[in-house]
C-alpha cells in the first residue's frame, strides 16, 4: 500500500475487469441482484416506517405520556375507600409538572362530554371535547382562523368554542363561522377559532385516517365542568405530559406514578401510557419483514458467490502461467493472494454499486405502486453494501488461496 | 561457517543434488546427484537434450524448486530449508529469469513489466520508473516504454524480458533457451546482448541445446540422464 503496490494491484484488477467485461458482468450478477434485493426490501420497510413517523409527527409527536382514568374495581362491590376516591384531577396535572418542571415541555387536559349542538343550520348530538393546557399543540391541531383559548378563557370557563373543519361544515355550511354563536346544550358559546383541516393518507388513494379529528368541537375544560358534568374536584378524563428528553421519560413516569398513587389514596385508578414506547414496540414487529428481505438477499448473494467461485476457478486455469511468471520474478504467495483478492473485491465493490442503483430503481417502482413516498435510510445502504462486501470477501478466499499455493515451477510449465 | 567457506568465489554451488518427482510407479528421477559450481562473473552454458534434466537443474538453480536431496547455495546462502516466501524473496533479489516464451504480462505496458520485480521488492514508484527506463535504454528499446508487449517483435519482447531480469541487479541471470522462439538474426542480436552483459560483470547461465550458442559461453556443462556428463571451460 505504501510503495504503490496496493495502487498497482487495484489498477491491474481494473484492467483485468475491463478486458474481460462479459465474464466480469456475469461474475458480478449475483452481487448485483443480492444488493438490489436487500436494498429494495429494506427501502420498502424504510418507506413505510418513514410514513409512520410522519403520521406520529402529525398526531402531535410521540414524546408524550398519557394518564387516563382506569377502573380500580375488578369484581364485587367497591370498598368505601374506592367509593371515596376522586380519580384524575386538574391538581394531578399541576403536581405532575412540579415533579420535574425542567423536563415537562407541555401539559394538556381533556374532559369529554356529550351534548346537543345547535346552530341556525343544524341540530346534532355531538361529542364535546373540553380542553385545557396545550391541548392543541400536543394533539397536533393548528389554528386556521381566529385564536386558541386564553388562560383567561380557561380560568373563567368562558363560553367560547373552537371548531374543526367538519364541524364548521356541519353547523355553518356557508363557511363564515368565526364570531357566530352555537348552542351546546343550553349554553350559547361563541366561535373564536377554526382549526386547520387535518389530512393523512398512508397511501395515495386511501381514506383520510384523520377525518374524525376534524369533527372536534372544543370548549374549555372548565366550561365542561361548570355546565355539563363537572364537580368541585375538577376531575378530568386525560392528562398528557410532553417530555422531550427520552431518557427523562422513564424516571418521570415512575415518579409520576408514585405521586398519583399517593394522591389517590394508594389506589391505582389510573393508567400511564408512554406513547413513544408503545409505538416503538409496534414497529419492532415490522422488523420481521426486514429479516425476510435480508434472507432473500443472503440467498442470492450465496448463489452469486458460488457462481463466482466457479468462474474464478475456471479463469485461474487460464492464468496459471501468469501466476508462475509473477512468482518467478519474486512475487510471494501472499502477493498473488492479495492480487486475486483485490480483483474479487473490486468486482464486488463495482457490482454492489450497480446493485444499489438497481435497488433504488426497484424500490421506486414498488413504493410508487403502493402509493407511498420512497425513503431509504443510510443504514439500509450501508447494510446492503456491507453484506455484499462480506460475501464477496468470503467467496474470493478459496480461489485466491488456491492461486497463492501454486508451485512456481509447475505454474510456469503449465500449458 | 563451513558452508560460507565452501561457497567463496562461487555465485552458486550445487552439491550432490537429487530431484525426484512423484512416487512409486510414476516416480521420475530428474537429477541423480548433480554437483556444479558456478563462479562469479562467468558465462556458463548448460546443454543437454530434452528430458535430460536441464530444465530441472535450471529450476533448482533459479530457486523455483527445492532439491529432494543435496545442497544448493546461492550467493553464499543455503536454500534447502527456506520457506516459499523466503525463496520468493531470493528469486526477486538474486535471480533474473529470461524465458524462451518471454513470459511478459500481456496487459501491462513494457515499462510496467520491467518495474514488476521492483514492485515486489518494495522500491518506490519514482525509483522504479527511473530504473526501468534506464534498463530499457540498456537493452536498446527506450522508445517502447509505453506500448503493450503485443505491439513488439519477438526480439524486442526478449529485450524487455532481459531488462526485467536485470532490475534488481541479480547475482545470477538465468536464460532458458532465450533464442528458441526467435529467427537467427534477432537471436544473434539477443545473444550479443548477453555477451555485453557478461562483459559488464553479470553472472550468466544459458540453457540451450544449440552447440553454436553454447560455444559463445566461457564454460559448457553438459547434462544427460540427470547427471553431469561433461564440464569444460573454453
């Protein structure tokens, strides 16, 4: 490598490869197909995974810890203690933030109700969502027109409402909903904000899986408590904490669980749900496809490798004399070994690059046919390429070793 | 130390060398106890009909093969016990081969062919190029450096092979029927080159079955049925 021997080997291998283009092409065919199939397979799961990530971002991110009510009475009659329990409250959210206020990036509250909703144009029984804290941001909603609820709105249980696009279409078909009045139950509320429409299709042509989110009719949690099904304890249905730092999540979740239990008279009437952990677990089930793709790539690389060994052994016969000459003028067996290895690895390297290009084309066709945008991880390139090089190396060993063990005398005399 | 003393003054010394190929029924005894000493700076011809064992002797003198029995010392160094790697280093450093069929690498340019032994010896690129060019001048074809061997005539190819053999300043220049594939005129030119090289101090061994070629050497060694039949100095 240092006096140019390496360079010389690479150069000679290149010449050898170019001069025997047909043979080289045949030899690298296995590598090309192997790399293409590994990359093609990986890119499909990469693309699907990427699509899921986009979905989670649109859902408001994965870095969330949900706390929900949960039934504590499994069977029989509840005990007095259980009866007296207050459940999840606004207070829990406040104390939760106090545990580690530097890690908590946002809190949202939810308290649901059902009510009759009326406008001059429509009259429907609807789910009403009482929201508090940073609900819109944490759930991936964005204001299109008007405004979010202010602290003042929430503190004073102001009669205001924010509508999703479907709700706007249902109750104000003419479109100009902002500032108009809607009656929820017996309470007149003013429309202060309209949300952006939320759309996500996993594949082109699939239905919008966010359609139901556009049905939202949101009012302050405090208004739900005051006018619909509230009580003096400020109970809520769901508290969500956003924890940006992944490593802080486990600690926070443990501390939160302890605190909630203490607050809830030592009863676990709540359920913690680490959204990120749940999704990661689901995704790991998709890894089995990666293994299948890897396996099919493996098989074609093995097939290609065996073909390669055969061709290499056949061409070795033609080159025995050349090996003999090199040995006669002083090439040790190791040098001959290195020359053959360089040739095989160069072939593998070039074949792999062609394979990657074909693999990309292949993936494009497949992802286009299932309607998902193409995405390939750098990791997939590296593993497809790495795999091919490892196989190329292993299968090159035998012919190279054979060549290096030739006796110079017999090699020179070989006709 | 006795071996060193034994070989003083001799570029190569073979003592009671046997070479046996195969075993049992198929056994072939190529050399049956050959002893020969080749002095530094001498021009020696080894003669013999085909099958006489001269190629085997040449292979042993050139460290391409090891004797089955007996000793061989080159430039004061015994070779029987050496590994394949060490033999390769000796071939690279101390021996220059010239073959009947030239044995140039067809895909490498002339200058690269000449550089090859230096590449194995670990000589730097710059020095390789320079020395290869000098050697091509010495054999009379400096203008052919960049062409492929296929573009050369037989005589020119053999000159390239001679240049290649000289690269590492060998202790022994071994030529196996170097004019066997050439017409008389070019063959004669090549032989004159050998005489020149001898005059410049190279130790040369030429293997031939042609008496007139052998007559140009200082000493003739004749081999027959694996034994030295005649060894005389001119």
